[in-house]
């Protein structure tokens, strides 16, 4: 029985990968801080949770034991993280590091976290230039991508079969910041309208955890040193995303499509890219990867999880409210109600 070892495996990528590998007959060990974060169905299927701090190399080594056929690090953000992982990499048949499309820069050096939005000429391939490696605070907008590049380089320089995956807007059950909550919560609150800046035209390629897991399984079967994009087979606009979620929850609302120059407090959402951000998936496809499904098919898992969490199920304690620093401005019901009252027929 092949063994997989997943560092930080209780998030969406870890959960999806664990479920896929268990179904394929793997032994899977998942590290984390709190065993309560491991879904019951994974434990029942044989997934083993091991308490191990990401920043404690001794704990990681003890949990890793004599090695694994597949090592997946879902929470490698810095060069230091990567360096601490190297002793495990040396005893792994294949290693996968989850990086990010945030490393890519356009011809002007802008990236997805820049003050100036990037403008790519077309689908982004793995040869697209990246931000320079750095070691500033990785939780900042400027530091995130730079630290990811630094971590990539440490692992790729190991000489071992390391595959770096660069997903885009990740979605899946267990997400710490589930972007689709912007629309799911509106449905649950029975909002009469959805507001969309720039008429909902924004495109920022989503990446389903289930599709990332499918690519990880391919990588496990074909160890090698490479960088691969990881995204869904389609790249829907924000308008299409809002319609998908409303349709899945059988909700009907008015679409308030705001033109450029409208009140900036209205219609904000996580996919509001002025220029399309789409990842080229050619290399992954050439390796043998086949996606589980498109956005509408794969996002259903997260939508179901969010509704269940809102009713007190798994993840209920971490669902963001209207006062959340990230989601609060995206769910400004007061401003929306004022607009609707002003523009009522």
C-alpha cells in the first residue's frame, strides 16, 4: 500500500487529496494542530491525523517516519518552511509544494497583489516571469508572492523530484477564506439583489481543490522536477459565478450590474479583475491530468459545506460574519438597501 504524507492537510486541498488517495487504496497521514479539524468521513475511511506543528522540524520528522511515496506540503509559504521540509523531501518518492499564481508578473512587473492590477497578454504559462524571491512578511500583499518564489527555489534546488503547483482562486470544503461565501451568505440571508461591480465582468481563474487533487495523483504516479499550473477547465466571470451559486441554491435575485464609475462601496467581490487572469493548463494535460469537472460541478461541494456550516455543521465556528475585515466590505447590506430604496420604481 503506497503511503502519502500531507503537511497541513485539513484545508480544502488536503481534504480533497486525502479523499482521492484513500479511494485509490493509499495510506494517508495528515498533519495539523487540531484533530477536530479532520472531517469524520476521512477518519472513517482510514485517514490518520498526526499532531505536528509546521514550524517544528522534529515533530514533522517523527511523524514522517521512514518516508513516503508522496509528500504534499499545503502550507509552505517561505524559504524557511521549505528548508525545514528538505529532510522529508530526501525520503519521499515524489514531493508536491502548493504555491500560487500570485508569483506571476506581467510585462510591467505587476502581480495579482499589486496596487496596479496585472495585465497579461493571454493565458499564463509556467514560463511567465515571476516576482523576485524575498523574505519580507509573507502575510502582506507584497510579501506573499515573493516568499512563495523563494520557497519554490529552495525545493527545486534540492535535486529531488519536486513538483510545484501554482493554483489560482482555490475553492473547496474546508477553506479558511471561502470566497463563495460572498454569494452563499446572500442567499441564506434571502437578499433580493446581488450587486456586481464592472457589470460582473471580472475573470480570475478558479482552482477546485478536487481538480488540484487529481493533478497531485498524476504527479505521484510520474515523479519529476517541474512547475505546473493548476486551475479549473473553465474560467467563469464573477457574474457567471454568482449565477451558478444562486442556481445551485434555488434562489432568484435581481442582478444590479454596476457600470464603471459607480459607487465603489457597492458590488465588490473576490473576482473583480479588470483584466482576465487565466492559467494555461497545457503542461498538466500533457502529463496526463484530467480535471474532475468544471467550476459549476466542483464548487457544489464547497457550497454544500458552507450551507451545512451555517446550520451548525463542520466549520461553523470559522464562518465570517458581516464584521469580518475581508468579507464585511463585500457584504455591505446597509449601502445596498440605500441604493435599492433610492432606485425603487
